[in-house]
C-alpha cells in the first residue's frame, strides 16, 4: 500500500491532536495511558509529538476513552474548519475537570 504524503493540513491536525492528548493526559504517565488504551508507549509518544499525524480512528477512540474525552471534543479541537470554536487550553481544562 502506498501512502500519500501528508498535506500541511494533515500535519497541523496531527499537531493539534498531540497537544490535546498531552493536555488531557496531564500528570498521568504516558505508560499508564498507553497500556490502558492497548497501545505501546512509543505509539502514544509519536502521536503526542505529532510524528504520527494521522493515527487510525480506533487508536484515537481508544486514547480518547482512557482520557475521558468524547470524540466530538477531539474533532472540535483538531478540525481545521471548526478551529475557531475549539476549546482553548483553559476552557478545555475546565471541560475536562467538570
């Protein structure tokens, strides 16, 4: 299977996804989150750093579940079309805590 090169939009979306996951993880260890989601810590590290900009949907869903994020929250944050309405870091923190 040949993978197409990532577009700048894909790269930006991957960076936003990584930032969201890092923030949602907070002080919890990457190892604990990865294992609870059924992933290797290396995979989670690559996603959080943006090196894997387009992880599989099932991977995102597993991580989101462990972090207590809805897929709607994830999409609102990473979607370029809705970036204006994506939660800021402070608003996201409030939403995650409540």
